[in-house]
C-alpha cells in the first residue's frame, strides 16, 4: 500500500516543515508582498531537488514546483498559501498551511518511485486580499489537473472539505456638487445624501435575500466639514452567497437599480466598482470529500461531518476548473476564531507541529487512496463534469 509508506515518511521531513512554519510565522508578509516567504519555500523545495519556477503567471511571489514529472496518466496539484494579515500576522495560519503543503511535497518526492502521477506544488499568493488564484484560473493554470488539494487551519474540529461561499466587494461612490450649507444650499447636491439613501435601500434589500446571503458595508468617506455639502461620498460593501450565480443574476442587478434610483432622487451620480476579484462558492465534490473523511477516520482525526458554508476563498474559483479540496485541520480542541492574535500564538506554539503532521497525513492519505483506486478518480471527475452542467 502506498499509504503506509507515505505516512511513515512524514517523520523524515517533518522537522524542516516545522522550522518553515516558525520562520514564516515570525516573519509575516502582507498579500502580494510575500517575497521572503516565497523565496524560503522555494529554497527548501529545491534543496530536495524539486525544481521551482518563480514569478509564475507573471505574479512576483507565485511559484510552481515540479515535484514529480513522469509519463503518467494523472496530474495532481498541491496548492500553497503564505500571505499574512495586516496588523495580525499569520492569524489565518497560512504559515502552517504552507508547511503542510511543503511537507506533503517532500514526502512525495522522496517516494517518487511509488507515485504513478505527475505532481506539482503551486505557490498561490495573496489569498487574503485580491485572491490571486483567480487570474491563475483565468490563465488556465488548473485545467490540466485531475484534482488539487491544500489544507487550512481551524479549531475545535477538523473539516474534510470546506464549504465556501461566494464573495465580492463593491466600492460605491456618489458624486454631487459642493456648496455652502447655509449661504447657498440650493447650489449643492449632497453625495452623502445619495449614499445614505442607498445604505437604507440596501438594508431593505437585505431583508428580502435568500438564506445564505450576507451583506455588510462601511462608510469610507462622508464629507470634509458640516458647513460644506459633500461633493463626494464613498462606501465599501461585501456581498456573500452560498451560490455565486445569485450574486451575478439577482444581487448585482438589484444593487444597480438601488444606486440608480438614489442618484436620481438626490440629483447626483454614482460609480460602482467590483474591488479586485470576486470569489466563487465551493464546487463541492462529494466523492473526493468522502475519501478525505475515510482518511481522517483511519488516522483518528476528529472532524465535523457536515459543516455549514461559512467562509470565502479564491480556491472556490479553482473548484470550477478541476475538483478542488480544502480540508481544515484543527490546531486546538477549543474554539479559537481565525484572524486573531490567539490563532497567531497557536501557530507559533508546539501545537502547530501536530497540526502540520495531521494536515500532511490527510493530503498524502488522500492522494495514496486515489492512486490505489483510480476508479475513484474517474468517479470524482464524472461528478465534477456533471456539476458544471448544473451550474
């Protein structure tokens, strides 16, 4: 069995993965600025004869490592994230997530003779802000793979495959005409009035949304002085849904009508721009997810069987190009929210080492089960193709 050999080999490489996590956690880098992190990961991979291509897809901190290249039927991708959060650091655990992916790649490279597949490790930067997997998706990077996988961190329970929700951010701006609020208000048109009216209208829209839709926003600019009618006002809104098509087909047209109506009512104009890349929901693959559950059971990893969709990531976009899997590994049995200093402390602690080993165990166990049973890969891909017909 491939599985036993791979799991046993984790011990041979785990210390280097632990050190990588600690190094990245102590030196967090912001999205799209992960120059040192990307370099450190590539250096470790190349130390183990995994040839890396930097500046991948013309993204400065992205890379592709060729783990195994042979005349094989199946192509496998291991994804790697390594960006941190502003003001927090690795509160999403990407330092440990990167270590999990790298550890999995090193084990596979060390057992290359057992692996009847081509395997790449792909460094995908800037998940926390822009979502740079999306332009990689648009360039067809993931189209050749039979499946891709990466592990994230979580708490309390591990999750076999994260159910993600679609996400997009809108930057809304109203443009009016400045004037003195007392001397000549009739010469002005308040951009803030247009924005405030739209905020109330969006709140009314929110009440009518389908289950699974989340709408939140903030005012970024509302004027410069109470005695000046604001000529410009800005807000940023996020829209999430368990179904990406709802954002495109229902919410965007409704939002456009709201902004148009509020501009007409206040004799202002408006701009609405989608900020960076919209994230898709997760095209959830039941066949592959059941395999991950079996790996977790066999390795005594406590998991939540049917979690609700509760987060967003650009791997959702990848999941519409090939079967994509995003298991979450609990770093503690207690509930600790992501994006917090508590999670940073856990990532920097010895608890991270157990999570890294568990994450690599899940990825390697998943890959070995599929290669031992290629009929499951075929079934997985049939389910994927059918899902695209229904989306």
